[in-house]
């Protein structure tokens, strides 16, 4: 899937030159001359980032960033501005910006920043896909496998689980092996990490989800 860069800038000349630069290295650049227009268009799935001018008529860059956060969007944001005073820069980074570039900037500086942001977006997407796979494995566990899975990741031993379930240690050992295989876990530590990532247990105290 081709990476996308949303370019939001009210300066027509800057908008055109930035789009040309990005397209010259094979990126798909989508231009917007206003923050609200960008928000109205929505952000597609896939690796993407947004170049946001700080000062624009209507919604400025910081307001657009806040709106993205309220929507739950994790798209990496790179701010560009000719007015990079300290309070604005601090607000941008506190809001989760991955870079802040002062105008005028060199083409290479901008391209390096965009590539770093797209790499970050790709890693986040891959992580989300991996987590979805783990959750799907949990959902495919049988009720009895789940009865063993939860106390196992809470730190209980085979004998304790057997007593809790009223079965033999040998039976627990059998189901433990099945859980490890079905979850594709190479170790108990990895299984615990999967359970925490999925929210099946809490990291502190390893209490089961209610």
C-alpha cells in the first residue's frame, strides 16, 4: 500500500512545492488548504502522516492536532511553521507531535522527517495487526483451555490449577500444552505478555479481567 502524506497549509506556493517534493520521491501527497477541510476528508487506513502548518485561518495546526486526538487518530503529526516560538513548540510535542520544522526548511530535512514518521506509522500498524491476531487466538480457546489459560498467566502452578478445577495434574499439563500451542507462545513469559497486551489480565498483580 502506497504511503500517504497529508499536507495542510494555507500558503498555495508552499502547498504546491511540498506536494511536488513528496511526489518526486514516490509518496502520495494529498493537499489541503485549510485544517477543517482536512478533518472533513478523514484519514484513510494505511501508513500515513500529516504535515501541519501551525498558523492558518480558521483552525490552526494545534487545533487540528487536538481534533485528531479526540477522534482517537494516531496518525503521526509533523508541524511546519515560520513562527516556532517556544510555547507553540512545547504544546505541539505535548500533544504528541513527532517533529517540528521551521520554515524555510531544506528538502532533505523534510523528507527525512516524513520517512521517520511513516516508519513510526508502519510500526504502529504492524503492532495493531499483531495484537488483533493474539486476540483472535484467545477467542478460539475452548472453555476448558481458557480455564487453564487465565490461572496459568496469573502465576499459578499446575497443581494449584488442578485443585481449583477439580481435575488431575496430568490433565492440566495436557491443557497447558494445548494453550501454549494454540496461542503460539514459545514460553510462559511470552504467554503472560500476550494476556496483558489483550487485557485478559492486569500487569500489576495479574488479576483476571472482570
